[in-house]
C-alpha cells in the first residue's frame, strides 16, 4: 500500500477540492479569465482621455442658431450626468446637422459611459467610416466590440489603433485584454510587459504580468514579480499562493516553504498549503510535523483514500501501529480491493490481540477456506448484527458452491436488508435459474423488474406465476401495477375484481374498479361498482366519502354519462360549501378537482363557453391560480378565440404569477407561438427549454424533482415533435422522439414516430415501430388509449384500426363505436356513421354523446325532421344543452321556418345581460358609459367580433376578469361570471342570424 512518495502530493491535490487548493493550471486560468484582468482597463484609459469641453463655445453671431442651442443644452445635461436626456438632444442635433462629427463623437462617449453598447456601436461605426485613421474612434469602437464579446473585431481595431499611436494606453491595454480573450496569450505577454514598462508603479498590472507568465510556463519571468508582490504587508492570499507555486515549479523548496507558511497563516484551512508542507517535512524526515498537517487535512476530507494512505504509511514508518489501525480501516472502506492494506490490518490485529471475527473475515478475503466453516462464521456474524460481514461470507460460499439456491436466497435476503436493489435482483435471478419452481422468488423477481422499469421481464415472470397457478392475492396486487404501467386497463380491472373476491370490504380496490370501468366505457360494470360504494342507486343513496364521490363523478364523465356526472360534481360543490369538518385547504383542493372535472366534462361535450365559465368560477373561489389559468389558456388556445388574444391575456397573467423563465411558462409560450404561426420562434424556444431541462436532469438527484422534470421533458418533447413534423424537419423530429422513447414509458412518442415514418415512407423503421405498438397486444384498454392518441395526432386510418381491436376486446363498451362514428363522419360517410351510432344506442339507449352526434348527423345529411326530433330527445334528457337549441335554430333556418327559428333566437338574446351588468357596475361605484344611442343588446352583440364596444364587452373580457385590485372589481367579476355563458351564446345566436340576412 505504500505508494511512490514523489506522486503522493500530486495524487492528493487531484483528490481534494475547495478554496485555495485547486490544481495549479486551473488556478492560473481562473486568475486570468474569471477576474478583471487589468486594474487599468481600456475603458478607464478611454474615459479619462475623452471628455466634453469644460466650457461652452460662444459663437459670435447676432442670433444663435437652433442646432447650436441644442448642442449647448445637450452638453450641459451631460456635465450634470443626465445622460438619458442628453442622448435625446444629441440625436436631435444630429438630425439637424448629420455631418457634425464632433457632436456624433460626444454622443458615442455618452453611450459608452451609459454602457449602451449596441447604440454606441452604431454611432462609432459611422465615425470610423468617416475617419478610419482617428485613434480615439478606433479605440471607442474596439472597446464596444470587446464589451459585446466580439473579441476578434476588438483585436483588429485595437491593433490598428496601437500601430498608429503606440503610446496610447487605451489601445495597448485593450489589445492585451482582447488577445487574452481569444486565447492568443503568447502574443499578449510582450505587450503586457510593454504596458508594465509604461506604468511600473501599477501593482495590478505587475500582478497580471506575473499571472500570465506563470500560465505560459515562464516561471523565471514570473518569479521576481511574485516575490515583490508577496513582500507587501497587504499581500493577499492569491499572491502568496502564486509565489509559493512559482518557487515549487523552479525547485526552490525552502523559499516555497516560506510562502506556504504564510499561506496557512492567512488561511488556516488551506488544503494545498498543508499538503505541500506535509510533503516538505516528510522529505526532511520530520514525520510528526508532516502528520500535523496531514491530520488537519483529514478533518476536512475524512474519506479521502490518498490522504488516508499517506497517513498510514507515516505511522507504519514510525512503528506506531495501533495509531495506524483506524486509518487503515478507513482506507480499506474506500479501497476494499487493496490486498496489501488488508494484510497490514491482519498483521496489526494479530499483534494487538484483537477480536478474531473481523480478523478472520479479512483473512478469508485473501485465502478462502472451507465453505462449511465460512457458513458457520457467516451465521455468527449475522447473529451479532454484522450484516456486511455475513454477506462477505455468503458470497464466498457461493463462489465455492455455485449451484446451491439456498445460498443465493440468503444472499438475496441480505442484499434486500441492506437496500442494495441491483444486487438483490441479480441474486433472485440466480435463484429462479437454479430453482425454477420457486414461485416465491419468482414473484419477488417480478416485482423487482417492475420497480426498475423492466416491464417485459416482469410480464414474463407474472406469466410463469399464472401458468403455475401461483398468482395469489399478493401476486394480483403486484400484477395490477404492471397492467397499469403497460396501459392494460381491462386486464387491470379484471385483477382488481379478482382481488375484490378476496377482500370484499376493501373500498380502495373498488374505487380503482370504478375509475377503470369509466375509462373503458363499460357503463354497466361502472354502475355495479357504484351501487356497492353508494349502498344504493346514485344519486338517492347516502353520499360516501368525498374522494369516492369525486372518483365516481370523474368515472361517469369518462364513460359519457354526463348528466349524472354533472349532477354529482355539483352535489360535491354543495357539500363543500356546508361541510365544517374539512379544513379550508382541503375544501380548496377538493373544489379545484371538482371544477376541473366539470370543465373537462363540458369540453368533452364541445361546450367551451360553459367550460370557461366554470373555470372562471374556480378562479373566483380562490382555487390554485396557476392550474386554473393554465387550463383557461389551453381552452382558449384550443378554440381559436379572437386570434388567440384571450390566450395571450391568460398567458400574460401566468407569466406575472410564475415569472417568464419558469419551465411551465416557457412551454406554454412555445404552444402559443406555434398556434399564432410563429413556428420558427416556437421551435427555437422549445429547443432551448429542452436543453435546459436536460441539464437540470443531469444535476438533480432528488427523486420527486426528477419525476417532475421528466414529466416536463416529455411534454416539451411531444410539442417539439409535433412542430418539427409540421415543419418537415424529419431528422430532428426523429432524434427528439427517439430520445423520448428511451426516457419515458409513454405511447405518445411512439405514435408520433410512427406518423413520421409513414410520411417519410421509411418502411423498415415503420415495421419496427408497428411491432412495438401492435405485437402481442390484446387488452381493450390499450387499444382505446392508442386510438385516442391517433385521433389527437390526426391519424384517422390508424385510429379506426385501433378502435376495431378495442371493439373486439370490449364488446360492452361504447367508446370504440363512438370512435368509428367520428372517423366515418370526418370522412363524409354519414350513413355509416349513423349505423355505428345505432349500435351505441342498442348498448346504451340514453347515451347522450351518441344522441347529440345523431342529431348533428341527421342535420348534415339534410334529414331535418329527424334532426329536430333527435334534438328534442336529447333536450328531454339534458335540457341545459344550449348547443342543441342552436342546432334547432339552424334546422328551422334550413327548412325556412322563420317563426320557430326567430323564437329560439329571441329566447337566447333577450336576456337583460347588458342592463344587469351596467346596473351592477353602477351599484359597485364604477363609472358606466352606455352607448349614446342607447343600443339594444341585439345591436351591441352584432359587434362582438370587432374591438370592444360596450361596457359589457369590457367586463366580460379576460383582462377585466383578472383585474382584482379592489373588492368592488372582484365582486363585479363574480357577478359577470354568472352571465358569461348567456353572453357568449347570445353572441353566437346573433352572429348566426346576421349570417342568414340577405
């Protein structure tokens, strides 16, 4: 274990990190590039040599011209330090006298002082163009280029200025800095020496000269400067460090030692200083002094193997074995494979007469003994709680008797106890290989694969358990999690129902059955589970726990049972209003979930106005503003309202809430820009966001934060994938989507990649993706999920294929049939679509989504009488469907029944919305300005698509809704929210009427 003494200090310096102990070259680079290189910077030289005249120029003419007055005033403002105002006047002056070069030069000086680099560059470019040989112009432009990080241009300009006026300090210092910035340090060194000769008393320039010389390996050149700088009473730590290093490089150990002593005097914890001093004293045989410094270092670096190695060696050299032992133990913990160190531990323990068990354990690491003896020793170690020692022994036995499954079971148990999951899984794999009938180990291995994301291997294990008839209750509880990870909702429901047969009273399992039955559209199964949970028929049964009711409402909405779902959601809101057992925080949380559920329900029914109203109500009730505003933004984006102006307003409010750099905000901005057609900018933003998330993922270890980042990574990746596909950037899209597939267990990236290969006709790659999507897939829930993704990404043929598989697997579900309806309607095959609706209604005669679609199909087919009858049928089930009244109005228009159409139209535009809003505004103390011609509401809503015209338009706008700077405004917005749906539908009814006018 005793290492090469000449490499000891190098090994230690590589192994430690911290202030004052950085490898030498890194220190130099930090000195050169992470600080202001020169105290006398080119900006200071430049500003000291350029200023305005101390006095005004008096022009002897009877009347001072206007341009001269402006110039004088601009100079006065500059002398007073009012640069902003003076810049305005200088620009006005130059507009009058564009050839006034001196005025333009003074403007450039002010812009440089104000650090307005872009504007200064524009002005100076004109000056240099006008007089390319004037040194101060060249220096000014070079300085600006340097500040803008255009170092190559700065080098050229400073070089030209320096050639024309070698005595000019601005040119010289600027050229030095620019050369260093572009990595031309060899060229900078003689110039820096020249600058030092011109300013020999400037210690900062001397310090920079020494640093640069050191960095270039010119130690002899650096040394006299460092010695002089370090001799100053106020020499700082960095100077002392550099002086010590210079002498070390030159082999002047004694002089270096003097400086290292000064370093640790100024910085007692300096690791590099202690390390250098330890090496110095050890070379001279002063072991105790060396140990003093090494032990101080160990306090800061307790697990550093190089340092522990060094300390052990010195203790052994001085025959202090008992003192060496704990350091040997610590060293071996870091370097367990160092046999020489283990031998040293054995020898020391033997000499000191210590406990035989740890001695024997280490001895066996070198000389494996009889397996039976090792087994006894392993169990003894286990009995006294030495799990690591026992593991060591069991692993030795496994090497000696590799075909014994009992040993691997013991090893697996030990790894599990120690939390070593990878080793635990490897041991279980060995067990099931040696004992394939061990179903207990097979189940444990299936769980391990599941937890580590190896779903195919987990599925294989569960299949073996099922084939062996060994999938008991414990197996079902684990397998259902696998089904959920594989999007196999139907199989998961079957397993949950099997568990219910074993655990009839387990409410949580039945709630999961409710959720899955709703997602699958298996309405009869859903009602069966709800009847048990509600102990009767919903909604007359006593209401159970709020969580259950919320899950029930959501499942009903998923299954398309909208009326009952909406009724239960509203019952939950009523319960929350009168429940004093819940905390305020719990009420808000339940309310948010309920409002969001209602909004989802309305969106699924294609009722965006109603969805926005419920979201506005959620905001009024104090629900999480980030979530509510994001939902409002996405709703506006989806429905293309007012050229996305509403979406822009919601987005601005989210920005004010979270800040412009929040990841969620940047993702929403990408979507907004893409919707507005700014796809290039959206792609640029999306790429940057994806890169930033990638950097964070590399740095973050916290599992919760990683999960959040991975979810955002997937969202951004999918948005980028869609945008790149639209822009036909297929190679880049393939790269992003392939990364998403590797990083996430999600179908979305696979579906988009399939679309990409279809468009590019990459048949070989397409076959591979199709295999991953379609092979060995039998679960109806999987096919439903896949069909929805195909619908989302506009792949109608693939949607119908997936829907057909879903229908085969789920004959009692209406969801696949409704997808067929959608596909046939989109292709214009209305008759076929009607046939599929009839199939839905045979399964569920009161299925409202199907009834609404049927009314629309009859209308599009010109079967207006049937369409009218169908509307009446739906309205009898759900009388709040304003969209059906709207369709009826269009039916009457189509059949030239003006009386009936006008009656419907009048019903929805005659509500006194304008009067109520204006009255509320006045009562709350606002100034309400009505139109001077007292327009009727009919007249006002005809301008709905133009800029806001009325007080009601203003109050209903998102910007007014978000204005909460007073209690009165908050109250007015709450009142207006109640009228929002009526207001929006009235606009649509009037708009439809206007479109019918001759």
